[in-house]
C-alpha cells in the first residue's frame, strides 16, 4: 500500500464504480484546498448534482475514525448539495462497522462503501484488501517501540523526548520517530516541550488488534500443590531470590490486583529459558503434556512485557496495561477480566496521561 493518500485518478475510478451511470468529475486541487477537502467530486445524477467532499487517508487508526467522525458531524449539512466522505485504500470489516456506527460516509479503493442519505443509498461490503502492506512506517506496537507508549501511559504527560528516552533506555532519535508515528495516527500531541497521549481507549483497540497476532513460547509444569492458590503461595514462599526473573500475568496476576474469576493454572512470564528452569526447580515442578497447573512463557514482548512490573503481596505482577493486553482475547472470561482492569486501574492512568 502506498504511504501517501489515494491519488486523484484512483479516487475518481472508485467513485465511478459506485455511480456507474453518472458523470463524475474531480475538482481542481485549488478548489479542493479552499474547501478544506482533499478532493471534490461532482456527481451528476440525472438532473441533480451531488458534491462529494473527500478526505483521504493512507492509514487510519481507531483515533482517526473518531476524529473524522467529529469533523464530519460539524461539517455535514452546511450545504445541502455537499457530502463529506472519508476515503482510504482499504477499510477492514471492523473499521467499516465503526464508520457505519458513527454515521461517517466512506468508500475505499477495494470497492467497499457506505453512502446513505435521502436521495442516495450505496452499501457495498465484502471486498478484500487487494494491496500489499509496505513496512515503511514504524510500528508503535512492536516490542521496543511500545516502551514509548508505556512510558506515556504510566508516567503521565508533559515529559519531552529526552526524558522519555532516558526512562525507557532508548535513543532520543528512536523515541522521536515513534512519537511522530503516534502523532500521525492521532494518539499523541505536543504540549510545548512535552508529549501527551490522545484517545487512550481507542489506542487500546488498535493495540489489541496488533498484539493478538503475537505468539509466546510456553512450557507447562505440574507443581505438587492442591490448586492455583497453593501454587501462588509456593511462589511466594520459595522463589523470592529469583523474583526479578519472572512476573505473574493473566488470571494469576489479575487475582492479586483486581480479582474476579476462579482459575486452575498459574501463568507467569520469565525473562529467559534459564530463568524458567530455575523457577521450576525452586518449586519442585515437573514438565508435563497435560494436567499442568503452571505455565511459564517467554513473552512476545520480551522487553516491554516487564515494563512496570510491581510487587503485590510479595509477588511480581505485570502492569495493568500488560494484564489488559494478555486477558483481552483470553478465552476463559478474559474479556470480562480485561474490562475490570480497564475500569479499576488502566482507565485512570489513561485519563491522567491525556490531561496534559
């Protein structure tokens, strides 16, 4: 997919496919600029004319959808013949559902569209993405880059690039590039010399979509204990010397900070395979293929999963943000537990980070 917004010829072709019997003309760039749209398309429908004021995006995030909805609500209907429309190379099915729910007219170059009004009803869906993704922009949800987001969320706003770089042990140049990408996606804003988060909960939606593609290497063990609570107690009693090498996550971690569901197996991240071996040895655990009550994983986020680890009841637990990511798609009441963590711990952090 091109880094730039859809080209004029591509936009014209897409709209011609939506209105095959109409005459469609693209206005000059000067006219489009004066009207604060990327393109103005005049669609002649019989004796009527409809002006589509098109705002085009190369990549649109959850925050971009919300921002577009706010802009479009303010602009829509100011002129009866004008219709503000959002365009992109491709909108995924979930993005299309969000736009319909927000009442934002849209089309993409794949053929999907939703243009519904008094005189027009176009609803096309089910067209797959024909474009190949380019790896041009920096992914803010990668392991190392996500340290910048974690610092913004957990540390609050108004720190500058160098302060954030020092906190997460990255170069200022690298942090600056990550912040630029967050700004492009609508998730960060400059406040004087500092940086503040924007639209934190929409950010989580995009982050969960990126994170669920990750895979962790895991080994399963049986600890001679009467249940999950007893395994946690064994960790507390016998693993104090190596507690810097692991952190509880999923239901076990949530139990210590925001308890909700019962569970049978304890999940922990370990920093290395050697740390996992040491932890299993300290617990007298044996590796098993079934009947495990302890799962030790080297996380997908090998570095950032341990950012913000805290000691709760003498045990290391990953941050609320990492708990939320891990639980969001977890099948055993994970979404319910993730919502509880969001409400009780993570949302206040997001609100503080956004206040600026």
